C-alpha cells in the first residue's frame, strides 16, 4: 500500500496490522531552536524490507507565523 505524501497519522492507520518503523528527519533550523509551534509530519519515503516490515521516513512541515506586530516568526 502506498502511503507517500500522507500525514504520518493517516499513513499508520492505513498500514495497521503491518510492522512499521518510523525514521524521523528534522531540519537543521529546528534542531537549533529557530522555529516555534508544532509541525505536521509527512511520509516522504517508504521502503519495504524482506521481512515484511515497512520503514517510513518522515519530515516535519512547519507553518510560517506572523506575529501581531507584523514580524514573521
């Protein structure tokens, strides 16, 4: 089953009953603490292993927010 480009939660629902391993990839600016707020996690790679296990690689998409004074966060 193809779950590419789906939000992780929806992908896991579709793969219910399968062995799933999730590999999370965070952008450099997130590790440095530059962004704020939660992001939405999406599947960008799906790889089936020989033992009927699927490995999903995900990235997090963050929204750009504008504060009350018009400055972007």
